[in-house]
C-alpha cells in the first residue's frame, strides 16, 4: 500500500444482512440445544471466511473458544512431531481424524464451546489393530456426538474444499449422521468452483453472490473515508465487480491524489492479484488448447456490452486458425467455467474472464487479439476488427487511432463507439486530440447508460482543448445524479466553451441548464438559459421550428405572457403530432409532451410521452429511458390513469437505479407516492415520499419535493386527517419562502382548499382560490374547471354551495377521470348529509363509492362507505380480500404465489421491512396464521369471484 494513502478497514459486513440473519438462526437453534449444518459457498473474495469468523465471534460472547489440537484428540498424525496442518498458525485449532479423548480433557470450560477446524491434509492411516476402514469417520462422529451431548458445540470448518477426498468424506459422513436433537452446529465454507465442493452438495448450502451496487459503494466509502472522486469510485466499483476483497485491495493501492482524481489511475488498476489468481486457478488443470480458447473468449468479450458474452462463431473461426479444435471448449463448460447459450459463450464468473487476461503474458494477449482481428472480416466488422488491432498494438499508432475514430460513428451503438474512441485516445500521440477523444468516449458511455464508465473516462481528460465537451458530459451526469444548481452552472460553462466550434452541443448544454433550473424551481435561471439559445454570442445554428416554438413559448409563459406562450406551445405540440413517425432525436420527441403538460393538454402529453418512450426503446440512447418513463408516468398521473402511471414509474425506477440516475429516481418515487395516495396505501405513500425527499433535498429537486409532500398530504386527507393535511400543504401553496414548485403548486390547491376548509382554515383557502381561478382561465387541464367549482362550493355560503357542486359535476361530465369526480361527489354528499338532506345525499355518495372502488382508491372508498352508512343506507358486505388495501393485496398475492419477502420487495421497489409490515397486517385482517392459509384463502376468494 502506498504510504500516502489512508484506507480504513471495514468495520462490518456490507450487503450481507440476509446471510447474517441465516447465521443467526443457526446460532439461535444451537443456543436452544438443537443442531444444524450450513455450507457457505461462493467464489474467492466474496466473504466466506468473514462470515464464518462473524459467526465465531458472535458465539464467543456466550463462551470461551475451545482450542483443540492434535494432541488433545490423540490423533495418529503422519506428520513429523511438532508440525502443524497446512494453513494453520499458532493457536489455530486443528481437527484431525482419530479416536476421541476423554471429555474432561476436551471441555475445560463451562458453557457453550466452539471447535474451529482448518484443512488437515491427508487422512492418517487407521490406528494399529483397527481393521474397519471407516474408523476415522466413525471416530469423528463419536467425538462430535459426545461433545454435543455435554455442551452445545459450534464446529467451524474454513475452506473445507481444500481437504483431501478422504477427509471430506469423513466430515460429510459425520455431519449427515449427527442427530438434529444434538447440540452440534456445523458451519463449513467451500469454494464453489472447486471439485471438492461437490462433496458437500447433499448438505444445506448458502451461495454467496457479489455485493450489489449499494453495498459496494458503502464499503468503498468506508475504505476511503468517502474521499474518492466519483469517477475513481465508479472505476473501482467496476473493476471489483462486487467482490469485497478485490475492492479492498484495489482501493489500498491508490494514492491520495489518485483517489481524489488529481492523478491518473494506473491502467490496468493494480491490487487484488491474489484474488484474480484464485479465479484463474480454477482452469489451471485444463489442457493448453482449452485454456487458449478461454483466453480467446475473454479477449472477444472484453469490448462487448456487459453480460452479452462472446460470439461462439468468432471463437470457432479463431480456434481453427490457431489449429485448435473449438470442441475442446466443452471441457471448460463441464468444469463450470463457461456456459454455452445459443451462439454466445458466457463466463460463469466475470472476474474469471478478467483474471485470464490479467495473468496471460502481454505477448500472448497481443497474439490473441491479432488472431481475433484476422477472423473479423467484412465491412460490417470494421470497428471490432480495428478495436482488436488496437489491443494488439505495441505503442502509439496515430493512423490506427484515426481509423478507429472514423469508424466510431453512427449507426454504431454508443457502447461500441465509447470502446473504440477510448482505444483511439490511447493510441493518439497528440495530447489535444487524446483529450478530445477521451471526452467523446465519455459522452458515448453516458449515452449508453454507463455513467460510471463516463466518469472514469473524464478523469483521463487532462488537456485544455477538450474542456468544453468534458464540461458538457459532466453537466449531463450531474443533471441526472447530482445537485441541480451545480449541473446548471457546469452546462452554462460548457455552452460558452462549445459555442464557437460545436453549435449543436452548445444548444444541448443550454437546454440541459434550463432543465436543471426547471427541476429546481428556478424561474430566472430557466429564462436565462433559454434566452441564450439562438442569441448572439452563443450559436449561429438556425433552430428547428419545434425547438424554436418550445423555447419561445416556455419563456413567454414563465414571463407572464400567457396568451403568447400558449399559442407558441400549441404550435410545438402540433409539430410533434405532425412528426409522430419520426425516428429522430428522442430528446426532441420529449419536448412536445412537456409543452402539452404546461398547456394542461394531458391526453396530448400522454401521446407524446408514449411516442418518445417507443423511440428511446427502439433507437436509444439508454440514458434517456428513465426520463421518457418519468414523463409518461407523470402525464398518466395528470390524466387520472393512476394504475398506468404506477406501472411505468416502477419500470422507470428500476432503470434509474440501474443507471445510477438518482434525480430521475427521486421524481419517479414522487409519482409512485402520488399514485399510492390515490389508492389509500399510506405506508407505501410515505415510503416513496421519503425516498423522493432523500435526494430531492440535497440535490435541490423542487418539483419532486413538492409532489412528495402533496402526496403525503393527500393520503392524510383520504384518512380524514384534515388538520395534518392542511399543515403540510399550506407552505406549498401560500406565498412565502417555502412555496412549492411553480409547475405543481396550482395542482395541489384543490387538496389544500378541501383540507383547510374541513380543518377550519377557510380564510387561508380563500387566499389561494383567486390565484387558482386565474390559472384555470388559461389552462386546458380538463379537471381544472370542475376543481375550481368544487373549491368555490367548499367556501360558499349554504344557499350557494349546492349550485356550485352541481356546476362541478357538470364539468366532470365533460371530462374523464373517476377519481376527481368521485371526490366531488363525496364532498357533495357529505355536505348534503350535514345539511340534513339525507335522502339526497345518498345518490352522490353511492356514485362516489362505486367510482372509488373502480379506480382502486381503497381509503377513499372507505370514507364514502362511512358517509353512505351515516346517510342511512346499508353498504353491501364484501369478501375478506376486499378489506385489504391495494398494496396489501399485491403483497398477499405475491406471497401466495410463493415469493419470499425479499423477492416481493424487489417486485414492488420497497424495502423488505415494508413488505413484512404489510404481511403482518394482511394476516391480522384476514385472520390467517401462515402463508399456506393465505394462499388457500385467496384461491377460495378467486373461485367465489368466478362463480358468484
């Protein structure tokens, strides 16, 4: 480790909560005097030994560790006196195979005991005079049985695969014959890729996988004290591939300057050689020709998109050219090193591929790349051929670099272009050209949905001629995963630097800066960025008509020139409809949807959003997919199609998490919170709102923060907590420093008016209705006239209220949207009942109940049912499942299908704790005590529904 680097050791196991819970269950059983066995298996460096030692340490709180050496158990060891078993050090307990010693010699302490075992080497021969060949297994079984009968015993065996075959057989023999009632728990670790691991297949096993991204980031932040530059961090995470030991080793080799991004990273990163050697050792026993095919596969996959594998046909041709029978690859498949999937070859472990390339001598790697380049023939393979030639290059090659840069153009996928430009930059001798190519590679990596790779490439831009494009990419990344204000400033700087030589990207940078200002709620910042598009000193490019209408229309609306702005934005929407079949820039296809939402034309916004989503899915770029799903989900939310909004928002959330776009994830969590507030699932609503706020606050995402607060307030309103709802909404809609986002606050006004009136804060409600009236006068939102009439009814004197409610219902009749109409009917029926017009109240309350049930608004339906009962009408009984909330029904259905709590959490994008909370409530409401009973009840409910 470099002395200038301070890397802290991890204090806890990251990303292993599930595994730790399973170990704790084993120890709990042992404390109760019951036995059990568990084999921890996994690839090198994933933490098998760390988990075993954690269990050992956890048990040490209950006991003094018991060290048992060869002499203690009277082992007939064939090694010379005084020598230890392989891999053991001073004080390390060793279990050998022999007859047991008297119990009083083995149990000098009271309480629980631990027996720690390490690989003993070959089995010793049977004791003199013992004829049975199974003496050692039987003796080991007798020993464990004797110890377990006297005291609970934990047996820990690390790297059991390293034992010789006879020892493994003896160990398995003893374990399988231990009575579960005996107080003996056995915890083994074994490497999954070793043949010895197969001896333990009959035992309960827990396979360790790589750490997920969140756990890896947490571990790295602990190791580096959170000081790693984002690009450096992403490169470390990529290289470690979720392997905690490799990640620790890689971070330990970097200097402080390298961690902070001030010094170039070594290429390739150093550290973790022992981990990679352990992976590569898996195939050391294979024939030379098979290992050559594996090296060819590793080199061929090096520049393929993640997870796609290598082209089997390419390996076939390369193998024949090298005089190797490609069928020899089947030996590697039998060993479990690779798997053949159609015409692709996949490595079972990504780190095995990397280990093979790292271990191979440089001359051998270059020969393999030349071999692949030779068989990549044809014009459609020009780019991959050049990339393989670049990998085989022995130094700078400006001509090859230029050929790569020329070939890395459309219609090649962004990931391929990023790989090619990276190689072109490496081969370039001119510093300015090298920096420009690294910046271009970073942009394509970002567009391909790989911001980590983009950040890493940006750390290699060190020259003055490339700052404009580098700033541009940094700004785009920050726009999706950083403070909005910072992103805006970086993009404004990029636009200024790019304007003289790259007009298109300069306009893109200004549009990005305007978007950053929009999500932050910064109207002056938005106008400042938009006004520079097409202005003097920025770009000379003539704007396309749709963009010109969009820019001028948005500026006019935000500047208070609403009539002019409305006409311009209408032109943008019409131009978008006219180019409905366009396969052009997907970002341009999003703008008509934004214009339609500002106008309030929600159906047009949904059409535009669906069109943009289809274009992104068909043509990319991957980086825009979360944004396209977010726009469509929000449009559907505005249109009252909450179920559709939820489906698209969940998909967008999964993609945003995968691409590391936290700002998009915050916006999507806010949409999901809004949908949950309609369905009446308060727990899901508050969880999504909290997830949105977690990034909306630090990143200054005013729009997401406003929607999240509004969602929780609406959920309060559904539950009858009017005072709390009014308190949440008042800062958003009333004038003041905490006012909500300008694009969302008018939409929240009807909720505030309802909550404020019911909470006795009518005067505050009157203050915002006047502003809402002005907004209703120009927006095309189909719900606005009805909502305005409803607000006026809530504030009207008794002699005018009925007419206002009837006016609101007449407006609802001219538009779709069950939920808003049902809310008006609920308030109207409630008002009629309190005016003692009970019989008249029943019709609107009945209609409200039906409409709420139709759109899945469970809590609102319960309010309507309560009002209807209070009006003297009995509400028909329902099945037991109907008593559940929408989220509870989803949890119940998934659990009944056999999903675990963790699997349900992944499907619903919530935490396992939330799933557990819902499941407890489901059991309580339905009166069931097990998952089996739940499944039976749901099956009966479905049968009853099908046969009424």
